[in-house]
C-alpha cells in the first residue's frame, strides 16, 4: 500500500492547506494587526486559536509567540517573552544582544534544551523585556493565566503595552476570565482591542474540507460518513479533525464499518480515563452530566425528574462545579468541552450500554 500522510492533523498547530477554513477570520486578523490594532481572540479550548493566528501571521507579520500557561512567575513570563522573540535566531547572538538592552534582567544560555534562562528579574525587568520584544507583534496565548501569577500583573502589563506601536494579540480559552479582563469597566484592559469570538465551523464548509482531503489522498468515503462525523462533532474544529483522522485510517485499510461503530471504538480507547474521571464526581454531578448530554433545557421539570436531581438549586450547584472542573462550558446553554466524554456518557447512562 502506498504511503500517504494522514491529512487530518490532531494535537499540534495545523498550517497551510490542512488548516480548515477560517478565511474570514484570518483576513480580519491580518488587517487589524497591520493597522496596529490589538485583537482579543476568545474561544473554548481546541477551537484552533493558535493555528488561526499562526496561519494569519506566518510569512506576513513578524511576531513573537508567548504561552502564558507556561509562566509560573513574572520571571517565567519574561523568559517566555525572550525565547519567543528568539524564534529561529542563534541564541548565542541573541543572548549577547539582549544583555545590552536588559539591565535589570539576568539571563544565561541553557544547552539542553537550547533556550534562554532567566535567573533574576529586577523591578524594571518586565518593562525592559516588553520594550525589547515589542519591536515585533506579540501574541499572548492563554492570556487569562497571567492572573495566576499575580492579580496585579494585568494592570502592570497594561501600563507597559498601551503606548507601543505594534499590535498585541491576546488569546484565551476561559471565556468568563477573558471577558472579565477585557469587557469589565473595572479592568485595566477594558476596551483595549477588538474582540474576535471563534465559533464552530459551518457544517457545509467542513463537509467540503473533509470530502476534498479524502479525494486528494485517494481514500474512499462511504455514503453517510461526512454527515455522521459532523452530527457527532457539530463543526467543532478539533473533534471533527479527530474523528476524520481515525475514519481516514479505517477507510484506507479497507474497513467498511459505519462511522458510529468506529466512533464507539474511539471512545472505548479512552474508557479507562473517562471511568476514573466519572468515579471522582458526586452523585448530583453525575446526574448533571446526563442532563447536559441530553437536554436542551437543563432546568426543565422533565429533565430534573428524569434524572432524579433533588432540585434546580442542586442542579445549578452541580453544573457550576462541572464548569470549574472544565468538564462543561456555558455559552447560552451548557455544553461538553470534551465531545468524546459526552459520547461516553451517552453510551453509559442514556443508551445503557457499556463501552
């Protein structure tokens, strides 16, 4: 069998033709960044925020990528800024250059892995680092995580960023925290940029993308495959790619099982993890998961009676706990963050089937 690379990429940044759709969003980002406008990108996890920004800016805008979730202190944030600025440059040269500009930051060069290591950050160290790297556009990924470093850090960063000429991009996956940072009048970042909310990709656009890549790689689809995948994923970028990745492998091997059977096999590979996750929940939280998996109106009398929840107050408390555990998201209604976990719940609780 001729070796062909699976076109449906999961678990890493996707670039080029294998990045699905988002043409309008990419055009919007390029335009705003070139105009020097700050942009706030908000979406749930695994919606492709990082891939979107990389595809929009790569080769067109010189940028620095900073993963705030990896910074546990102000020194860690400075380290992320400097290593992001380094990019593909020789670090030895950059270290010498940086020492000329950073008087209140002590850095060294580590060999394994090769990176700049911040040993000490003085009172003006963060300001020096921001000034140094903001010669390029700076992308702060998972920006809400700066709050875990210090509740006063956003105010300090805002004062450092507001007079820079280049644009800043702020990406975040925790909607309520990002909205607190950028939409609250009491926040130092209030109205500091235009907001882009990433939504699911429209069904018809994802369908064209799926059909294209199966055809391009010479792997046949069966009737109903595309519809079944999108009925499961509902246009969620990550889970559509995830489902298609495994469907492509099965079809390439000549497996003619319908997609629902393949999906059940996929869910089964995660069953032990889901079982541990589920076992750690309270009885009301388990009931709330069942309600969220099956009911549009989670607080309806029908839903509460069907799953034996003591009261709407108990259900609300359980739903709030599931949100804090990052098992559910709330955007209008309640939805699962992990669609495979939702499918596992449906198999186990609703269809009364063991995975």
